[in-house]
């Protein structure tokens, strides 16, 4: 039990700096230093000693300075921008020299984040600059390599978000990584002009990873098992089988494929086991063991690509190892808060990264809830059963704090996370250990490599088969879940109250918990009433295709021009539909007739009590007695626009993004000429019409 806040001195600074980042990032008063002083005063008040009614001035002043520094870092990021060259783009033109700095991703074409080295109107006028840019290479371009240097000649564009509600915020994601510009390249607009041969520890780490990949591919023959080995041991996920990856996702075992805290913990355990033969209570050997352990962890970080997740985990484990080696008052929660505090101080925008949130919430859940759950069955004599029960407890403890944010971000939750965790975690330990043994034996004892490789492949195959079997169980994944921000905050408030009551002298407050539970049910009831009476039409922002939703209560009627198997509808529309609590969906076309509870759909017309909408098509053989409020023009309409306008006389015309640019400009020019009011999806984005 935590009897005093002094046992976790970094907890309050960590919470305060998190709040300061969110407040300062969302306020427009950034230029006034008084905002830092006011929040700094809050830092003073946090350190009130209730018994002595005194202020701990030194701690408060330190917190005030730290918060001011954090705020100034935020303001600097906003005012200067991640790109020093953005002010030179208009004046300096379209030639840029870039270096690939991250592993390229493959979609329809390769894309890579590159650092900008030079920019200019002409090759003879290139000027040095710094910043990051996202480059989309031509569709037939070979895979770029890290440290490749390219000369690019193309239009530099802003990164624009899709305007459909609740879609992924791609612009903010890139901005938080220092990228605000992008370039789409065509054939002939890019030339490889060199390779950066300067010394870089990351370059040698990447070369080591390539060599280790070659070793694994020599002894693991099956492509599926090799893809899992690459991901689980070396953090390389480009070879993963898509169906197998979905199975890991649906069962809650996908975290074993993304090198992060679990893998760093396993590697730290392996290294500790190897170093346990050496005495290390004091003196030089203690220092040497500490250096070998931390160096081994950071070498593993480097060869796995030093992604954000594993770097965060390595920082956490380094601080925890320091705490356990050198501190007399060991507290893992304090070590975790210290790691988080310094990471946020270094990069305030890390608080918005989902990986950061998942990592800390999972660890906090394990720290806070593992022991109470484990005590539910206090006595288990069998060693194996006790070990398996411990794994189940870890899984449940982590999911208590991760469940809300999992549903909030991904709208799904694995039912058998406890079963997959009981299998995947120990097998991940075995796989990582065998992978390390295979790489080492290949250099010092090659005669063992074939045997280790066969055992490794068999272990991975066993894991894959078990994961697929768990996926095949009924209701293995609960999809189509929705949690909005107020519900998320209330759930975490409830979890925090329960956690605090378990480890402090503060008694469990039934009043606050009851209020939060009532708030959750009240919020859900109000939302259900609202969705039962909803009646609207949504025109989505999908380039090259048409998707139009007519929502009548919990019923959904969808008009679309893109193929059913096209994933763009799922990506662009599903989250909004989830937010509307849709229970049934039906696809319609221009010949569809349907009388819903509050809407009539007939021959392309959508009629409600207050609105009349027509989705344009050639064979209009039904004309309502009242005027058309909105005429929706799509690429599928091939008739004469002037005749249609004269026939239906719409109040507004909506131009969706399915049409070609030539068709769009022709329609826009004609509608402007006749002074017809237009709502333009090309400019305004997705459009909602209340019916």
C-alpha cells in the first residue's frame, strides 16, 4: 500500500505535465507568459502538505519552470513549424534534394519520410535547408533504401485530411512526426543521385538487421513462419501474411508481433539470466553488469529499427533498471512515471501517440491491478497452474486500463485475450530466445544452427496454429463497438477511483463511483433516444467514387458507385455509421423503392417531411409535387445538365467527388453561369443534410 505520495515523487509531476501539454496545446493564449505562471501556481498547490498546511516552494517552482519550458516547446513547434523550408517553397520552386530516413511503406506505391537537404528553382540555385517531407514514389519505382539520396522535381503539396467524420487524422499523425508537406511523383520526376555513406550508428544497426534477416531466412523455410520470425525477433513486419496478421489482431495477440515493451522485457530477462552467474552486489562487477544489461537492451532497440514503441519501452526499462540497481526505495510506479515525465518533457506531442498511451496504460494496469486479481485465488500448489494463473492475471490487469482506449480507437475487442495471452506470451519468450540462440550459433557454433532453426520454425508454426484456432472460436472478436470521448473519460475516472482506493488510505468513494456509473448509463440512454429519431443524408468525401447514406433511425440505406469489395467505403464510412448506432444496412440504386419510418426512397428521390433530394440519373420517371431542395450530381449521370436543372429546379446542387476533373469543371462553369447555388464536396468536404 502507498502510505504517502513521497513514495512516488514523480507521479504528480507526470500527471501535471500531461495536463499542461493538453491545456497549452488547446489554448490560444500561448504567447502570454502569464499562462505559464498560472499553471506553475497550480504546481505549487499540488505540493500542499495537508497536515502542516504549508507549501513546498522548491518543488512547486521547479514544476513551474518545467511547465513553462514545455509550453514554450509547444509554441515553438507551432510558430516555427517542423519544416524550415516551408517559407522557401513559393520563392525557391520545385527542385528538392532528399534523403530517405525511414523504412519505406508499400501500398499502391512506395512512400517514405525523407529529410530535405536542398531546395531551389533551378539546380544551380539550390539552397541548404532542413525538415521532413513525405515522398510518394512512382508506382513502378523500385523500393527506396534508407540513406538513398534523390533529386525530386515536382509540386510540393500540403497534407490534407479526409473530411469524412471520425476517419484517421493522418495530418496530425504526420505533423507530430515533423512532416507537413508531401510530394506525389510521376515517372521521370525522381533520380537517385547518391547514398549517404557518413558514419551513423543507425546505418550499422540496419546492416546488422539485414544480416540477421538473412540468417533467419536460411533456416526458416516457410514464408508464414519467416514473416512471424522477422516481426517478433527483429521488428520487421513487411513480410507478414495478411490473414495470419488478422488472426493475431482478432485474438488480442497482435502485440507480440510489434516489438515493444514485451520484447524488451523478454530480452532483459534473457540478458539477466545470462549475467546471473556473475556476482553483482557491489563494486565494479555491479557497474559492469548494469552496463552490459542496458547496452544489450539498446543494441536490440537499434537492430529492430529503433521505432517509437521500442524506444519508449527501452527508456522505461533503463530507468527501472537504474532504480533497482542504485535506489534503496524501489517503486516501479515511480520509475514508470519518471520515464513518462522525461519523455513528455523531451517531446510534448508524444502524449497524442496511441502507442505511448497504450504502453503506459497497460503497465499501469499491471502495476495497480495484478496483485488484487492474483489474490482472488491465493493458494495454487501446482507450479505450472500457478504460472498460467499469473499470465491470466497479467492479461486481465492490462486489459482493465487498455480496454476503453482499445474500443475508442479500434471499435473492436478480442474476447479471448486471456487465452491468447496465456499461449502467445510464453511462446514469444521461447521464440525470441531461440532467435537469439540461432543468430549467435550461426557465428560461433554453426553445427547447432540447423537444429535450432528447425525447433524455432516448429515453435512458430505451433503458435500460428493455436492463434488461428482461437480466432475460429465463436465471438472471438467483438466488432462494431463505439465509445465516445465523454464515455471514455467517465470509464477512466471510474478505473482511477478503484485503483486509488486499492493502494492508498483514501476510502473507496461510493458516491463518486455511483455518479460516474449513472453518468455512463444516462449518456447511453440520451444517445439511444437521439439515434432513434435521427434522419439525415450524408454525402461522403471519396475521390473517384460515390457513397451516399440515408439514415432513418437505426436503419441505413446506402447508394454507392464503387465496387462492394472496395475497402475505401469501410475506411471512410464505417466509423461514422458506428457513431450513429446503425443496426441494419441496405444497398439501393436508382430503381429502388422503399418506404421507411420517416423517409420515402423512390426512383432516385429521397423524400422526408421537410426535404426533397434527387440523386441524378437519366431515367427519371417519377416527379414529386414539391420542389427539389438538393440535386446530387455524380459521375454516373451522363445526361444533359441544363435539361435536368430546368426540369427539377433545385434550390442547391451538390457536386460529389466521383466525377473527373473535366466533368467537374464543366459543371462548375455552367452552374456559375446560371448563378445556381452549389455545395461542392471538392472544396467543402463531406456534407450532412438533416432531413
